[in-house]
């Protein structure tokens, strides 16, 4: 169940960061409210995960997946460019998350 909380936290954080871009430096009300609610939701769900998993592991997975998802959304929604070194780096982030999940006794599975 803790992985479901963590994945929901990543999703909420991704929504919040996407809304942050859309808020235009908090000058638009609805996206700004979405930022606040999404980040609060994300941190609450992440706190539930911390009951089972260490903070370093939780944060590595949360931030790593968030980076990759936000880069993808930036590319697809906002037309932001992603070059080959960035794609390679994000591949390394995903590889690191997989190593933690598959091989680390600290990951709580």
C-alpha cells in the first residue's frame, strides 16, 4: 500500500508543478490554487509512505520520478526541448530508482 501512496504523491507533485508553470508566477488564481492543493496532497501522501520507508529512499523515488514526468510534460504540453544528454540523464534516474526498488533492502518491499 505504501507504494500506492508514493505513486499518488508523485502524481500530485507532478500536477502541482505543471500548475506552477501554468500559474505564471502565481498571477493566475485557479492554477495557483491547484499548486497549493496538489503540493499539500503530495506531502501528505509522502508522509504516509514515511511510516514504512526511510526518508532518503522515499525522497529519491519521489523526486526522481517527478523530474522525469515533469520533463515529459514540459516537452508534450509546453513545447520545451529535451536534448540527448537530458534524456540520458533521466534514463540514469530511472535506472537508479529501479536499482533501489529491485535490490535495496531499505525500500520496504
